[in-house]
C-alpha cells in the first residue's frame, strides 16, 4: 500500500502537469528541472548514512522512492510553478505558499499513515521552512542560475551545522 501512495502522488503530479504545465516551453525550464533533481540526489547522497527522513520501504526502498519523486514530481513542479509565477511580490509570496502547502500536506498525510518518518532532528517545521527557502531558490535558479548554485553549495554546510550532522557520516 505504501508504494501505491507514492506512485499515486507521482501519477497525480504528471496528470496535473499534463493539464496545467507549460509544455510548449519545456526547454526553458529544463536547466531548473535538472538543478532541482540534482539537488535532491545530492541530499540523498549526503544524508545516506544519517537520514533526515525516510520513506518506509515496501517494494521500493527509501532511495528508489526518493528518486521516483525526484524524476516525476519535481519536473512537474517546475513546469507548473515557474510559468505561473506572478510579477508582484505579494502574489509571488502567495504562489510560493500554495506550493509549500502542496508539498507539505502529502508529507503530513504520509507521516500520519506511517509511510514517512523523521530522523536526526528533522521535523515538519523544518520541512515547511525548507520549502519556503527551496521555492525562492528555484525562482532564483530560473532567473540567475549562478547565484542559485552558490547558495546550493553553501546550504548543505548550514544544514549540517544547524542539525549537528558530523561530516564523517558522508560516504
């Protein structure tokens, strides 16, 4: 049942993206899609032996579930998030908040169902804060990729410091 939940989330993302995504201009979003996926993979690798969260394994293990979401949900997110980005700051904040909710609610459901667990100091509040940081970085990458890459290079160090994750846990 657990894997069905994540496959369902992936298929819903693909369907909504098929209906609402900007497919005519997908090539414009491709670098940001890759940035998002690569950021996720780096997080998977860096925290492999000291995970912050885990998908409860069933058919697919945690890593494969993480990758399933990375290659389905994340590209769909970019294809809908960037093209519908408003111009004025109050509306941008609302747009980001909607996406933070869209990312947080399924996680909360998965936690309640026992399909997702937090570890090593991570919790739902860190997820919300992380999402409020992640979506502006996605916007920044789309507009000024070099700045987003600089932030991406520094972010793991800040996260490791805040959560007291020792560097020797990195493979």
